[in-house]
C-alpha cells in the first residue's frame, strides 16, 4: 500500500481509498461567468437597439409597432438582469447570515 492510500472498513469489507480528493468532472457547457456575461451583453444590445429604434421612430424611419416591440424587448431583458441580480444578492446574504 502506498502513502496515497488508506484502508477503509474492516474484515472482508475492507477497501482502499485514495487520500487524493476526487476531482469534479469537467462541465461540457459554459461556466456561470460566461453565461452571466452573455446575458449582460444581450441586455445591453437590446437597450442599444431600443434607443436606436426610438430615434428612428422620431425620424419616421420605422413604424410605431417596431419601436414598441424593440422597447418592450429591452425592458424584458433589463427586468431579467435585475431579477438575476436580486437572486444572486439574496443568495449572498443567506450565505453571510449562515456563516455568522
């Protein structure tokens, strides 16, 4: 038995266990930071598009419905970001309270 192994159990049920902690399997998808960054970039794009569409509406280049849809999409994106922020902040507060 090497230094990296421990004996666990007794008698016939004795097993070898490694002292080295098991590594978590690598996730195939994007990480939390990448997803969050994507959400923020998307919300920013929607805000910029709504601003441009509102300006185009004032110039008569787009119709009212197009402007309403762009503004509504930007509003929904911003609300989603705010919900995400509030959820993350509440989780942080719970962790802090649990540790104290």
